[in-house]
């Protein structure tokens, strides 16, 4: 399990690579992740869950959402194993919300 909620080194690298486009990347990330999270349902089949969780994991890693990515990876593995009943979608959503808040606070502090 990753200890940090946000991998700030990853965020800083992405910000340096994207330059002025970084805020747009963040907006697209938030929009796509929230759409994917909204599409997750406990009644979805294992393949659909695994695919969505894989997308979320990749998006999270790109923007440095370490704990969220770790939770998505664990849930993705459970879905691949057919153990969808062990996946706590509410906990994944809550972890994303907490990560997003920490990310936004951290960005504001780094901009000051």
C-alpha cells in the first residue's frame, strides 16, 4: 500500500511536461474519473468492473493519486478473479473524493 495520498513528484513532473496545458489536463482528469466512477455499479459484470477500474488506476497514476490508484488496482485484481463481492465501490469513491480534496489544497499551497 502506498503511504502518500498524492505523489507530488509525479504531479510536478506532469506539470513541467504539460506547462500551460496542465490545468486543462486536470479538468479532463476530474471529468473522466468522475464519469467512470458514476458508471461503476455493484451489479456490473466482472469484466466491466475490471475495465473501468483499470482505466481509473491508469488515470490516477498519471496524476499522482497514489492511494486511489492502489485501491483501484486491488479492486481490479478482485474483479479479474471474479470476486466482485469484495469490491467496496463506496470506499473507492470516498478515497477519490479525499484524494481530490488533498490534491486541490496541495495545488493551491504550491501556487502560493
